[in-house]
């Protein structure tokens, strides 16, 4: 596994997330609806869940140029149906099994987003199937459960948005004392979301520690991911506005290693005015290997690639019974180094952002409507530096029904 660049020293500018996490803090939150997960649900739990997101934005969402994969579920300007989930949780008590299946529609495509089985025995938990990967704070939550209208740029850039993958996961949860809990997870998973056409594999280790004192709760999380990918479709020297692409519009292919680390922190404070939360996250990736032009491209070259990418976000949020408000700062950056060039076709990449780190400020207000499970989100995006063409104004109606 590659050595991570020294940009980790910048971790002081780090961190963020949106969804509230409740102790047992280190429990895997999974697909959070208005009821408990199947493994924790009682006799009165409702197994079916429908989540709908309608939205308006004043301009189309861009493909986040310079990062891959480009599976960011492109959203057009105006009013549209942006996201639908239909899912069912279930239990098989005699076999000590539980699970979930979720079908998702993302503005332009439909896919099986979750289909997994789990088994829990004391502090041990095992899961296998198509799952939301537990990277960072936010990927394990579906769109309707997150506070802001979309994932931070670092998730869109490095993971292509909401990341679901075939995975076998083993987790153990323990407790040091009345106030301290911890959870560690080891996983082996596929690389289909990396747009690979050749065989590949990945592994990830996650460690999370949580503590609660009175009205305060603190969480810390570390994720380490490594993968060997073959023929990964990339677009380092051209961009595409395709709505849902994997390797179909690749201009290059990459064979090599992917090393990724994520560090997260969260603090929550409850008082008579509501719940206050400050959360943050930093993610960093290095990709080293061989790059070659895809068939049919105007370029015909090969090179050795060293791609380094990073991103961070910091959220401050407040919530009470009918209102929510949030403020997010976020940034991404990247740097490409090419060597052993076979021609002059591959000279400069759109990913060369070492001295340009796009950053944004997002401001959000949400109202919980009288209709149970329904709320409106209004978000305003302010460019800070080297801005991407993000929509200025976004309005979403989110409705969740359990039955």
C-alpha cells in the first residue's frame, strides 16, 4: 500500500458530517429511517420504507471535474424528481438473521442499492451482500437521512456520490467503561464502483470510539482503505456531462493501487434550545500505477501515474422539533504527476489542482411539515475560492413513509 502524502499535516482544517449519531455511538447506523434497523426492531417495527425527494435548483449540478468515477447522479435545473428509495427490512429469528433490500432511483437510473444479510451474536456482527460502505460519517446514510441537500464534494469526487458495493463485513463492539465505547470493522469488498473492467479487490479497516458525558457526546473515526484495480475507466484529460457513467466514457484506463484514509470527529450538545452539532472529516487518496489511453480516443499514449487527491468539510448544525439549520465549509484538491510518457498526448491533466483547491460555503434551513415524515430543505451555496459551477439555490421536499 502506498505511503500517504504529507498533506495529512493539514488535518487542522478538517472534518464534517451532518446526520446525528446517538450512543451506543459506535453502532453501525446503516440505512436510517424513522424506525429501528431490522437487527434492533421490535414486534411493532414497520418493515417497508418509501423515501421520495422532489427538488428545484436554479442551474444544473456539474460533474465534479477531475475526479473519478463520475457517477454523481447529475441533476438538471428546474423542478424534478431527484431520488426515490423503496426498501424492506426483515428478520429470520430462527436462523438469527436479519437484512435489508433497497431499490433506488437517482434522477436518471434505477439500481439495487442494498441487498444484504446480517447475523449478530453478542458483540460480534457479520454482514454480506450489497451494502452502503461505512466510509466517513455520511455514506452509510441515504440521501433523505442527511441534513444537507447533497453529499460534500469530497464524497462526490472520490467515491462518485453515494457508494454501495458488494462487501463482506465483520464487526466487534466493546465498552471500556460507563462512558466509553468502541467499534472496529474489517471488510473485503469489490471495486465495481471504481468502474473497473478487469478483476480487482479491496479491503478496509474502520475504528470508531465514542464517549458521552451528561449532555455532551463525542465521536472519533478512522477508516483505511486499499484496493488493487484493473482497467479502471478514468477521464483525466477530458470531462463529460453524462448523467450516469461508469467506464463508458473513459478516456484512459488505470491499472494499479488505490490507498485511502479518512479521519472524522463529531461533537454533539443537547440543551433546552435543541441539539447542536459540530462534525468534520478529512479524506485523502493516492493512486499509483500505469495509465493508458482507451480505445477509440484521439490520444494514444501511456504513462506512469501518481494521482493525489484530498478533501475536507466542516459542519455546524442545530435542530429542534420543527426546524433545522446548518452551515458547511468544504473543499477539494488534487495533483497529478506523470512520468515515462510514451508521447506528448498526455502532458497536462484537468486534475492538476495543487495550487487550486475549490471551496464552498453552504447554508441550509429546513422545516418539518405537519405531514409526518415530510420536510422542506432550502440551501444556498456561496463560492469561496476557485469555485465550481454549483447551483446557487436548491429547494428539496423530502417525504418518508414507513408501512
